[in-house]
C-alpha cells in the first residue's frame, strides 16, 4: 500500500464512488449437459482455483471438458437480502444453491457452488504462505519453494487474477481501524506488522469495459458484498479470467453436472459417473470416458468422489480422508468500539447513515509471522466486512454471541450499547476479524449414511491456535474500547462449532503411498501398482485443488492452490 504510514495515522472519508453502469449480458461460459460428448482426452471435475487453471492451460490441442456441479451465475443473480441469500444455500432439495454450507458437530465448512467455484463467494485475498512451512509436503514441493521456482507460478496467478491493493486514497475506514490497532499492538511489544493485502478485485483498472479475456467489468464500488457475490462485475473471480481463457482454448464447460464416482477401465481410461440436472425436468444419470481425469472439486468434493470410488473397488491409499485442516480459521468481532468503522455492507442500495466506502471484504491484516516464530504459533488477523444481506441476521445474533452471551449481565451490557448508539450504530462501530493460523490437520473426512462427505474432529475446539487468536483479537478490540465476541456459531447456544472457509486436505500430498493419496504432481497413488523403488501412480488420474494440502498454510490458500495447478499443468505430460 502506498504511503502505508499515512493510512495507519488516519484518513478522511472520501465521497462514495459513482454506482457502476448496468453491465451488458455476459456470454455464457457453460453448455447444457445434453451437449456432453461421450469421450474426451481430459475431464476436469470442478471449476475452482485448481480446475480452472488446469483447464485453461491444458485445453489447447486437446478435447477437454470441465464438469461443474453448480450452475453459472450472472452478477445480477446474486442475492440482495437475507431471505434471498438463505434461498441460495445448497440443500438436498436445492442442489444448485450458491453456498455449500456443511454443518457438523464440531466443524462447519463453507464453499462455493457454481461455475468459478468458491471464487464466487470468497474474499479474493492473493497471499503467499511462508516458505518454511512446507516441511510436511513432498520433497519436490519443498525444493520448488526453496529454489524460488514457485515464485514464477505465483506471479503468473497474480497477473491472471489482476491482484491489486487498496491505498489511502480509497479511504476505507475499516482498513484504517485495523492497521491502527495493529500499530498500537506493535507499540505495546507484540511481534506484529500492519500490512495491506493484495486482492483479486478490479479496484480501478476496468471502468465498465472488457478485460483482457473480453469479459465486461466495472470498478469496485466498495459496497462490502464480495462474499455474497459481486453484483457490479468488479470481482476477479475465475469466471472472468481463467475460465474464459479455457473456453477460448477449446475447453467445453458444463454446469449442473455432479460427479458421483469414477472407475478405471480395462484399457486404462477412466469412466466418470455423474448426475446431470437440466434446466427443466428430472435429473439424469450418465457417464463419460476420458484418458485423463483431474479431480478439482475442492477438499470435501474431491475426497468424497474418491471415497465413493474406493467403496466401489478403486484401490487407494490408506491416507484417503486424512489430514483435513481448517487452515486455522477463526471468526471474531470487536463490538461497539469508540471508532466508526464502516463495516456494514450496503450492496446495491445507497450507503446508509451517510456512511461511505465499506470496501472489499478483506483489505488489510495484522501479520504475526515474525522471523523466528515457531510455525505453529504464527497467524494472521485480517479485517472483514458484513455483507448487506447478513446485516439483519447479525443484529439479532450479536447479544447471544457476546462473551457470556447467555448470561443476563452480558445482555444488559449489550442493551446499554444499543441504547447509546442504536443497534446499527453499535455494529458500525465494530470490526469483523478473520483469523488464519496453523492447526494440527487432524481432521478426518468420511462418508455419512447418505454417501456425503463429513468432517470428524472432536478435539478441534481445544487446539491452541484458537485460544491464541481470540486473546489477541480481544486486545485489538480493547485498543478502541470495544468488546471481543466470538462468531455466533461458536456460542454454545448455536452449537459451539468452529467454521472454516478454507478447507484443506483429505487427499494429502506425500512422497509415499502410506502417507498420502497423491504425489507432488497430484498424481493418485496406486497401492497395488507394485515396484520396489518407485511409488506407483494411476496413469491419467490426478487431484489438483485444496484437498492435496497435507497441512495448514497459515495464509489464504487460493494463491497456493492456483500456483500448484500452474506447476502441475506444466508437468502434465511428464
């Protein structure tokens, strides 16, 4: 961030930007399921950061199809209110919903469902992990990071995603608040650095014109609604970069096709069994054959497909379903501080209460990854915003989420806060936090009675990363007289579960089949392949997404997943 010090010191609020012009209709990326051919060279299952990159790089010169279980979303289809947002959650009766929220006993997992995967609803932070955290990864990956080879792939991803950073000219009050409390903690002796974050959001480059891939984009209006779907066309999600590049290279992209399981044919090719959901009429089961299959359906999705395939006879590593990580995610809130923060998203409506510029969901962080700090003790605390569709829900939930929220004195304190400023005033003097740290990756993914993936991790609430970040978030809150509160889901009244938006693992990388499901290139180990010196792999079967991470990253994972996909694409024919 240019002149970061001036932003930490303070910034005046600038006028709200002009609202974006109405976007012209986008050319659809996806085809109807009925157009799927019976045979392809390559099938990519999933259209998130792993699948989109692989499709873009491998499509030229090959017959390649992308199978996405969700539908294609246009910017104007994203929800604008709480009721509409709840209607867009994926359920058994609404399998095409945008938000795939899997509630568990101790862990909830949120991911996206649509052409572009989770990029449609994430905060778009393009952040590299520390280079010394890869000790549990295959030796080839350790070497690639140590040698600087991964820098090239990361740079390629940053360019494709148009990563940019807010500046003090953007006058984001929440950024100023977070960087200020971080600076205060540093003065108090904490080993922390205030930093701006690169994000995949079109902040200023395209002002209502086609981007490099020919997709119309507007500039960010700072409405705060990144995580419920960008309605103005400013977010650099995968449906405006890698996926259009894949289509221009010849890839056929199919929405509404959910893969169930895969099997190896006697000739060495792969048959992929799926359920297609056409625009009208009942769902139809079918299958398609390919020489190569790339699983990129996300941590739970790819693991689920392999677990189902294993149940039908595909021999796989005993490590399948292991090393699930939340990436050390923790949601928190600094409630009712002395300082106005502008964290309440206003979406397409006029900014309420005369407040301006919420900004993209995440823009800055407190970085606790100082040199010499043990990996397990490193973490980040990032600022966040409340999307407009969820403001009403948070108004209701806040009293119950406060420390001791079921305790009457705590409710009285919240009532006094509301009496002073009103509910909206108190919320807009608050700060939403996303903590990212390092857990033990001890979660286990298995199939439930319906054959769907679920996460088991009874001890997750006792992992030290949570206590460490809660304590530090509370100190940030106190810097401006606020109170720390856990996310509502963490309250015993709401089940006491932790929530991750960065699920990793389930198909972990390793150098040996005993320790992992895939090798350094994402190739799936064949435990019956034989051989005395080399680890046998299945020809033509790979996993390239967050499922292959054998441990937490301690950073937002999209850059790492996409960079590993760039590397795997280059090595596809080796």
